[in-house]
C-alpha cells in the first residue's frame, strides 16, 4: 500500500519554498523512473530536459503563463517527445537493444523487426507527434509517482507556450517537442491554498467499469 499512500500524500503544489533545494540524488531517481517507463517496442521516443539554473527558470516564467512556481521551485523537468521517427533513431535504439541482449543486430523483434520499423516511418508528422506525446505521458506519470515516494513536491503543468519553450531551449534543432513540465521542490505551506485541501477524485464505482 506504500505507493497508494504516497499518491494520497501528493498534490499539485501551488507555492514552493525557493530556499529549499532537492538533492541531485533524488532528482536522478525521479528521472530514472521516467527512463525506466515502458514505451512502444522499447523505442523510447522521449527525452527529459532538467533545468536547475535559476536564470533559465526565470526566463521560463512568461512562457509558462507567468506561473511563479517555475522560478520558485528547485528544478523543472521538461518532458519532450520526438517529432519524427527516422531510420537513424529507430535503428539506433534497436541496436542498443540487441547489444545489451547480446543477439545479432537487426533481430530485436525477430522476423518482425523490419515491419515494426517500417510502420513507424510511415507515420505522418501529426501521427508521430500524437504517438510520441502519449508515450511521454507514461514517463511523466512515473516521474510524478517517484517524486511522491521520495516526498518531493511536484506540480504537473500542461499550461505553457510549447512553441516558445521549444525555441527557448533549442528543442527544435534536436527534433523534439515539449509535452509537459514538472516542477519539483518543497512546498511553502503558507500561501499555498491547496496544501490542506481534501484530495478529490472520481468515485471508484464511477471510475471502474467491470465486465465480469
């Protein structure tokens, strides 16, 4: 039940103590949880940009619709997704898989390897972005859960100017598109209107549809 207790503890923190920093050890664990997230065929079309530089965080505030938590939190993780599937990207990841498993290159998925790769190359730009963004969400969720387990406060953020942020961080040149931001730090209880609010979720009987 430990994970469930951690998830009950967490909330979307609205005010951070700017003087309290999250240790690099904990940040590394949160990012590692994202790295270990499942992805389609293990291709992992997701990258995490870790921002701790205070000046960069301040520049990010207007891009994030002037939400001060970006400047006051300890770190901001930018979850970004590939904007396309190229032979170089897919083949490289399949080669990593075969090398780690000590099997011949080109055989990551046996006789289906080429078909799997080609199915990705056929995606349009819009289809690719939808696909990679969905996979970024999985890594994003696991990072949030890991932060809760470490008792690090977190604020998931989808409200920001993605085009401006991509330009600011040079993501376009890397073939990436920002998907979500995750502010990390420690809450400043005074001034955070959410800190003592009861957690509210859809009732279980409405959330679960059982087909017995």
